[in-house]
C-alpha cells in the first residue's frame, strides 16, 4: 500500500504531538509543539483551545516540510486528547473562555452541591464514576454559577479532541471514550441520559452527537486545508481519550490485557468486555468498540527525575544508567528501605491530595543505589495497589503492556513484574498514543479490517518479563508494610503543609 499514511494528533497536557505512520506502524514523522497552561488563581488550571489549534497547524506544516509527504497520501486522521477538559463554544464555534483542564480543582463546592441534590448513587449508577473536580461535570456547574452570561451563550459543550475534530471538519462530535467526563453519559448504553443532564442544567442542545471512536465524522474542510496543508476531504474520525488510544496503540485490546504507563504521571488501563465500576478507579469506554477500560493513575513516576535533579543535576547524562546499575546490586525489598511515591499527593486508589513522599528505613548503610531501587519498588507497589483494587471488583488481569520512559529500564520493568506477579510486554515503539489515534483512522477508513488486524500489523513487542517466584514472599511482606505505612501516616500529612 505504497504512499498511504495515517495521521495521529495528540492534544496532551504539555503540548501537541503529531505522528505520521505507514499502515504497518512505521513512524514517518513525529513532532511536538508546546503550549502553556495558565494558573489564574490557586487551584485553577486552564489552556487556550486556539493555542491547541495553532500547535496542530505548526506541527503539520513542519511535517510536510520535513517528511516530504504529499497531502493526498494521508488516508485518515485520528485525534486523541487529555481527559476532563471543559470547553464552551458559541454558534460560530469560537471558545467562550479558556478550557478548564483536568488539573483544575475550582469546582469542589459545585460537586458537593450536586451530590446533595442528585445523590452519589444515581450519578455513579449512570456514569460509573464518582464525582470529582477533575471531571467535566463540576467545571460546567462552576460556569453556570460564576459565568452565567458566558454559559448562556454556549451552543455546544465539548472536550479537547472534539474541538480539534471540529476545527478540521466543521462538525461537532462526542466520542464514547471521553464520555465519562460528563456524568450524564450512560457508560453502559453509551448514550446521553438527557433527563439527568437537564437536572444538571445542561440542555440536550448543548450535547454533541455521540460517535464510536473509529467513526468518520467528516472530511477536512477547505478552510482547515488552507490552515494545515492537509488535503480537503481527508477523512477525520472522532478519536478519543489519550489513555484509551495509548491502550490501543500498546496492543491491549483483549479483556485482561493492560496498558501500563510508566512516566511522570503513571497509570494503568485494564481492558474489559463489560463496564465494571469501582469508586476508587476510573471507568471509560475503550477506543475499541464494545470494550471498556478501568483506569488507575499515580504520580510517582517522576521520582527518579526528582532524584537526578536534586542529587546529580539535570545535566548529568549518565545518571539513569548509573542508578540502574547501582539499584541492580541491591536485593529485592531494597534491604529494608521503603518509599511511598506520593510526590504530588496521590491519585488512585487512595485519592489523597495531602499525601507526601516518604523514605522509611534510612540508615547510614543505605546508599544511592538503595534509594533508586526503593523508588522503583515504590512505584511498582502503587501499581500493585491499583491492580489489586481492580481485581477485588472481579476484573481479570493477565498481561501488562508497558509504555513510557520507565519501560526503557529492564530492571524497573522486572521489579514491576516481581511486585505485581504479572507478565509484562514492552512495545518496540514509544508512540503508543498517537499510534492508537492513527489506528482508529485506519479502522474508520477501511485500511484495517478490524482491531485484531490493526494491532497485528502495527504493534511489535521487543521484550517480555515474567515474575520471579523467589521474590514473591519478599514483596508480599513489603506490600503489607507499604499499605500500613500510608494508613498510619495519612492523618499526619495534612498537618505538614506550609
């Protein structure tokens, strides 16, 4: 299939990534264009949707210049994006204000009021998710209360990938995998619960039409063609949630397969063939039709970066290699040193914004290698906590497909396998998220017959790791201490703020 390409666009928290793929998953081009996050008040976090679009255009012009690809050879476009970004647009499609993104915490009061009026049981029964400020729902309620005039001008309420799809096609859409952002989305039926939406003050006209992630919304408009260099008429699919697209791009499409993200914001996405809700985790539709994912998120993945910055200096290019070598010489369990990886509070399953990072068991005998291994083990213990929480709801877990920077460390991946008792696979490509978006475009345009064929053609595994049974009793004991340490310290953490 010469001269056929698929384009993936990722609207992330720190910037826009664009990647162009051949149908066999070969990367032709990758580019990233940053944009700022604005913090107008404590607890507020916003981004400008027009800056997302500018970043898309800059990336695409760079792609055409550097890759030498003809626009008409791009057969389909998929867009993924960060969760929980609330965007109100007017009749002309113009954003009425900055997007309120997932990091924003301003809607605590509105969430509490909604729980009083509707009740957590009904909201959870429909959406499969607890109510929290990170979701879209609370942000819209905040706008209703504090920006009534602007909210009254809204023609549609959308999320980030839907906004970019609109800029490309001129049509509004709501993909199913981002539906969990709004608690009026019935996650089992994959439809809007209009009655519940009305109770929240959200009229049906404000909610876009729902699409499967691989559904073609429309083609690139002449206006978007002029702005981007893309060929007018190029099909654009609805796309989806970044975590769902990363799960697809990592090859996790069957029940019991898990995408494990080992980066600054770590996490997991467990593939299921039915929606199983757990109030300690996050439920969403998978990008794969008739699949769901149960997600957990942690913050400890950047702890080794912190260690390098503070004890070696950012400029030390050899730190990670040395830290791996030193950590590898330390026995399992870090010889009595434990690390709680709560360096920015913690997300699932404890959801404790006051939690702090802790080294427990420091002595004069402990070395930098002990600390590096304890950090790796602490992040693995957080992953085990999330997996065990999901398994307690009856969700089967078999194999984890790792992506992100931590997957480059053979030692760290082996530690994760030993701590969790699971098998790990490492994909050869580090472009899982944009690849997932591009696969959706390939499904929607018929380049791939189905998801099995798409993953078989595009996703290649470079390494596998099995748990070492000799380490099982050590990590079972360490895991119990890990849980007990947090439970004993959690009441102290709020008293330590400055």
